[in-house]
């Protein structure tokens, strides 16, 4: 029970730190002339921060996919990074598609 409570506390801390970083990143990428670049950079940052993946091969708990990929690279080796890199890449591609669609919808208005 204590381990599960710690798990959720760590996730809350991570999401709070990610929210602070994303808020600062939002203001840094508020370009007036390159609006699509703003949307694109923000969507990639959100996808990188918010994409979870299984922390271990048994699939019991989640961790941020970027951290899982990095730790797999350090501990297991380069061939193990695809376990978390594929979902992360799909998340980034989906975010880019959504940002592009959002840009064109906003441009029409």
C-alpha cells in the first residue's frame, strides 16, 4: 500500500514539474509570425512530457516514456530503447498532426 501511494505521489510531482516547464515553454514559444512553429513545438513538448509507458517488461506500472527509454539505454543497451521509443514516436507524430490541423482550423477563422 505504501509503494502505491509513493507511486502516485511521484507522478503528481512529475506532472507538477512538467506543468511548470510547459508553462514557461509556452511563453517562450509565443511567436507572432511563425504560429505553426509555436503549435508544433508546444505539441512536441507536451507529447514528450505526457507520454507514459511501462516501466518494466512485466508491465505493472507506468513511467514517463522518455525516462523509460533513457534508462533502458543506460542499463540494457541501445537495442532496448525501442520498447519505449516507438510509443513516444507515435505520440509525437500524433501531436504534430493535431497541431497542424489546429493551425489550419485557426487560420480559416
